[in-house]
């Protein structure tokens, strides 16, 4: 390719920098969002996997007991019986003063050797301190460096055992290494686990497990498994390590797929922007193309020079986008990690490290997208032999022809999408494929619908010359107006879809909380919500609580992880209020509701939550083998109820059923108190608090409103990242419509100059341009409503059900829909301000001289 | 030198333009340039102090080579560009005293322009193109506008093509539409910039004849820029633009410029 040809082509960058900047912004934002979400996802994923792996260590099996743990004497018996490859563990979540949730792993440092890697790679010096100094704890590798603390610090930890001051030791310093120079296989990785390792005795105090263990890790040969299982007492179970954490892993993955889909949507919208500006870049230079062709430059060279420019834009945009993406990922990763912590497992991520593979993938994506967007304009440019051939007229005629073909393709895609939904093919990924088929179909249908809408509108304003010019001009620039409108429609539809999903979800959760919280007051362990699972209160408090509060009814509930034939499952054992089933949001039952309470108390029967039924593919009448008091028994599923408290799903069992043949659970997770009608709740709270202080147990009294507030705060945190992505998507769409309107008006500059020379005032020109922006905005907003509602429905009925097993009532958030419509129209009007200002101020004579 | 300008002290641009468009008492030159000079940004001066007057009903041609400044003179006359020095008076109003909006209002009331490359609005039908100046410059209602535009189209021989779009017409037909559009609101002055430049000689001849016929019929003044001395010779007066200076052509010597 001739250097002069290249120069002739690229010098346009200096003449029209704004167009190039807009194209670059499209690539930059598209690449940045995809990379940021990918990095945040990967970092959280690694932190999660690492936490799970480090908790399990090199163990092949674990001995597990009830939620309140089991007697530590069993560990001694086990070793004495010859099982020496064993390590006792006490574990649970806790909270730092700054609110961060951490995971405390209490180990016997002397037995740990063969089990854990980086997390408990604690070296000789710390071992001595951990064992000899109570209240010492090793934060994860890198914590001291990140927090800026010296080698030793003191903190108050809040956990199941209440508040305790602990001494934090820097494991690197204790080994005479420099600060943060941890040994091990990448322990200094900034997305290391949030495991805080301590001696088992300290953990027992922190987590309220004095004299008890949560589990024993074992390394067993295949032939040893059966022998040990047979030797265990009834309340203990031997489980293979790989069965733990599977459900949480799958759920965390579903959450990440949701985020990735959102980021791809942002990229798709950026693709429209890139396509639009690339087409414009070629059209603006049709004279250059014609002149080059006339002096003998071949079609291939023209094709090549356009693609080369796209390559340059792609490379520059991708490099800048990658830099922005890494910065954005720092913001996102904190939110992703918080969500994983809220719902699945405590992880801590202090930063992101771009992996070469992720960078390479996003590089290919950004550059590939730029090249793909330039292919059509490059082909147009190469095909043309004269200025007339490269003009808009030819392109627009072809665009109008394409619109019909695209509409045909759209109908095929829409039918394919509907087919996938109806047949339920492909589960979660299938749901997303169906979603993208529907989006693609809808978007491909838009040019045709837009063309007919504009024709109809032009007919409506026949005789009103200026509006007619505005509308007809849009229709005649379909190759420009359709992609811009599609970009805006897509962004607005995504906003509506997410609003429908989040609104429906939020509404359902609020309703569920209202139904589930049937007590007037709750007494719970004084631990953070995410750390409450393992904390227990004495069963014997019931009488005291009634005496202090005057409660007419006291319920209790305890969640524990138990072994079942479906792996480890969360079991919620309740001693409910008499009328509890009236309030439980039952979806279906195997027996009449009036008989359900008696069956649940008298028989081996349970209820399961909707997510549990979905994840474990169980239904009414199925039987679950569960570890209850006295050992494993088969329980019949008598009902499925709605629950948003645990995405992994929960089995609900009455205390009467649990305790049949054995003792009730050791300790209570929470008490619910119903006060007499007209009782003063404030007084009851005061008396209870005074009484609790005397009990010297860390417990607190909460009201349903507090729990609702806390739950909704977690809910809102979960969706904060979705809102952020929604805003980014709208920004990209705004830039797309701005670029399209600028292009549209610049192409029509000669027309505007003619109108001005005929006597149209500058204000009239501004009005025309703003009217065009308004028409596109209103069309995009109206088109976004059905697409957005469809996306919302699909997210609720297919994707969330497949991903999380959550069902929810569809609520149409008309206020948000209205806001989004106004936002779309407003964005389009705002985007038309700059081109309107430019057109009204342009010099007429040069514009009149432009080649038509 | 007296400018003959009708000044309206204390009026804003809108009021001035309205007064101008309403006024029918003005009897001085339709167009008057006094020492008008102009340079495009970053370039040398194109017009060097041009003095020129166009009487009501007078038809004047300006000939000259490419780049001599003929079209620029037309742009100054239409108020599309503002003179750097000197004065330009349109229908008695000094353009220098008007802001952009007032200049536009004056132009749409008093001037009709015929361009070399037609400049029809592609998104409007032929009839709508002709209706446009009526909509911008008059209070006529839609029915009146339609009726007047239809009449004007018939006058240029395109009465049956009002519903077509410009792209469906030949070059000659498009220029007929442009002439109809320039005349439909009965301006005082028609400015024609190479109106036959994009047409073959035979069509050009026809279009030129039509333009003259229509101008005569309406009684307005005509200032026409052309390369063709032959066509120019058919007007009342021919001036030659040479290097930005307006000179009396030999053929019409004796007639004051």
C-alpha cells in the first residue's frame, strides 16, 4: 500500500478529531467494561476457590457433627485409635471493627503440617506464639502490607463468642523476612483468601466452641474410608471433601454469568457506536476515495486502508480501554467480593491483577470488534468507483433494502429465542442464549420498524414543512439513524429489564420478609448477620425470655449444616408459633394445609425452600435422608415454600421431628417473641436487654424492622454492581446517539445551509435538529418498553429461576419505566444540543458549496 | 456619498425586518454596495471596494473568470456573508446594522436565490420545496401556500410534477423548481448564481429564457452571475468582475454602473 494513499486517508484525523474521539470512546468503554467485569469476576472467583481450598487443605475427608460442634475428646480418641493423619478444626465467620467479614480458621498447629498450604504456612516462630499466647491470630498474607500496620496490631473481633481483643501477628516478620515477603506458592497474591488462622484454643473462645470442634480433617486411603465411617458415633458423619462447597461454587458462578452478560450487553452497544462512526468516517471521505480511485488506486488498497485505520483505532482504543478496565475493576471487585461474602462465603479481595489470558482475550475482542464494524464501510468504499457511488444516496437505498432482509432474519431469531424458552433448552446458558437471540432479533427488526414509523410520521405532518423535513431526513438516513436508535433502545431496554427484575425481586423479598418475620421481637447472638449461622444461645432461655418480656408465644429456629443423601445441606430446625403455617409462603403442599402442621410434628417430614427444590431437583413426596438427632433418617418432602434467605436452599424441619429418637439441637440460633396485644415493645426490649446483660452471653434484641433493614441493605449491595453497569451502558448509548446526530447533521449541512439561505432562522435550524433527536429518542424509548419488559420477564422466569431457583412475582415498575423513557428522550435531546448549536452557527457559503 | 438607507432607529432586528417586508413605499435601489470589500478567512481579499447599484426591475449580469469574486458579490448581496469593509444595502436596509436573524428575515422577504446546483431539499416533494419560502416568509395559510406554489409550478411548466421528489427529476426540471421556489413569494430581487452552469447548452438556453420570462412577469430585479457572455448580453446591463473589481463591460458602456 502506498504511503501517500495512507497519508491521504489518515490526515482526516486532524481535520475531524471529534469523530475519531467518539469512535475511540466506544472502543475504550466497551473494552473497559468487559475487562473490568472479567477481572473482578476472576479475582473474586480465585479468592473464593482459594478460601474453599485452604479451608479444606489437603484433606480427603472430614468428620462433621451437629452445627454446635462435637466434643473435642473425640479427636483424642481418634488419634489413639490409630488415625494419626488427622487435624482438628474450629471455624466460623467474624467481623473486624471496620465492618469487614473474615473467616477464622482455628487449627492445631502441631497437627497441621500435612494439611494446609499458604493459609496456615505459619512457620516456627508464629507457631510458638499462637500456642503459647492466647488471643493471637495470623491475618492473611499481605494484610499488614495492605493495612499499613506494623508487624503487630490489636483489634477487637466480633464473632459468635462476642467481642474479643486479639493480637494480630505478621507471619513474615516472625520469620525475619521483610514486611509482606511471604513465602509459599503465591501467598502474597492480592486476591488471597480471607482466612485468619489461629490456634484452636483461641478459636474456641472467639467462636463460642469451648471444648468442641467443628470438624476433623483427615487424609484417608480408599480402603480406610469404610472402616472409619463404621466406627463413628451416630451424631458424626464422614464426608468426602469435594462434596463441600459445590453448591456455593455453582451459585457464585451463576452470579458471575449474570454480570458477564451485562458487560457483553455494554459491549454490544459500544459495537453500534463503533459501527456508526466507522461508516461516517468513510462517507466523509468519499471525495478522497473517488480521487484515489481515479488516479488508479485499486479496490483492494481502498479496502485495506479503511481496515488499517480501523485496526489503528481498535488497537489504541483497546490499550486505553484495558487501562481504564483495570482501574474500573478495582471498584467492581470490592462489590463482587462483598456479594460473595454476603451470600456464599467470606472472601477478601484487596486488588486485581490482570492475567495475560484475560488481557489477550479482551484485546482480540476490542480489535476484532473495530475491524468487524469497519468491514461493511470498507466494502462500500472499495466497491465505489466515483464520488456519486460513494455517496449517501446509494448507501441509503441499499440500507432500505437491507432493512427488509434484516426484518426477515429478525423474525427467524425471535422464533428461535421463543423456541428455546418454550422448550427450556440449555438451562442457564440456554436462558442467556435465548435472551440474546431475542435481543438480536428485536434489534434487527428495529430499522424496518423505524423506517415505517418515520414514513407514517412524515405522512402525518404532510403540509407542515419543517417537521416533515426533519422526519424525512431521518428516514432517508436510515443507515445512520437505525444503528443509533438501536443502541439507545438496547441501553434503555436493559435499564427497564434490570428495573423489572430488581423491582420484582425487591418487592418479593420485602413481602417475604413481612411474612417470615411473624414475631414482635427477636433475640439473636450478638454477631454480624453473616457470622450468625454458627452462633448459639442456650435453649433454656425460653422461660427467662417469657418472664422478662411477658411474651405469649416464643418460637426458636436453628440453622445447621447437616449431612444428607444430597450432600451437605442447610437444615433449619424450628419450634414455631402455633399459627406459623398461616404465614409461611407455601407454594405447594403434598397434604391439605390444615393437616400439614400435625404431619410435620408427628412424622418424619420436612418442607424445602424453592431454591432447594430447584438445585436438588426434588419435589413433593420425595424423600431426603438427613442427619437428625439419633442419626440418619429418611424425611418426606410435604411442601415447598418461597424463601430468599439462602440461595443454596434450606430444609425446614420441626424440632419435634428432629428430636425424635434423640436430643434437640444443642443451642438455639434465634428466639422469636410474640408480645400480648397492646404491650409496650420498648419496655420489653429494655427489660430483655437488662436481663441479657446479666446472662453474660453476647446476645441482642432486634425488631423485625431492623432485620428487614439489614436484609434489604444486603439486597441492595448485591445489585449495586448491576446499577453501575446500567449507568455505563446508558453512557455508551448516549455517546452513540450523540455521534449519530453529529454525523447526521454534518451530512445534512448543505441542506441546512440551503434552508438558511431561503430564510430559515438559526433558531429554526436548532429546532429541526432537536426535533430529530427527540423523534429518535421517543422511538427508542417506546421500542425499549416491550423489549425491556420482555428482558425483565426472561430474567425473572428463566434466568434467575435457573441460576438461583428463586421464583418471584412479576412487578411492573411503572415509575422506573417512566423514568427510563424520560431518560432516553432526555439523552437524545441532550445529545442533539451540540449538533444543533454547530448547525445554527455554521458558515453558510462553504456548506452550500459541499458536494451533494 | 449618500447611502439612501432607510434607518429605523430604536427598532430591533425583527421589527426592522418586519417594517422592511411590510414597506412598499421604498423606491430607491433594490441593492446598493458602497466600497464593499471581502476576504475569506485566511485568504487574501476577494472583493476590493465594490460600488454597485441595482434599480427596481433592472436585470444585470456579472461576468468574469473563475475566482474573480462574482459569486462572492452575490453572497454579500444575499447577506450570506458580511462585508469586511464598506456597506451593503438591501431594499434600503444596511445589512451591517442587522444581526444574523434580522438579515435572515430580510433575505427571506426580499430575495429569491437560484443556485447553480439547484439546492432543492431532497426530503420534500417538488410542491413542498416551492411552498417552503411561503411558509418561511409569509402568513399565508396552508391552502393558500399550496395554491400559490401550484400556480408557480405551472408557470415553470411543472404543474403535473408537484408530488414527485427532486431526485426523480432531470437537471433542467430541478432548476425549473428552483426558479419557481425563488419567485413564489414575489421577492424584490432574484440572485442567480450560474443558473445554467450544471445544464447542457440547450437545456441551459431554455432555463435562462424561462428565468427571464418569469422575472419580467413579476417585475422584480435580477442580478445574475454567469460565464456566458451570450446569455449575459440579453440583460439590461453587463458588468465584468476582474480581480475583485467591478467594471463596466464594453457591450453596455454608456449605462452607469
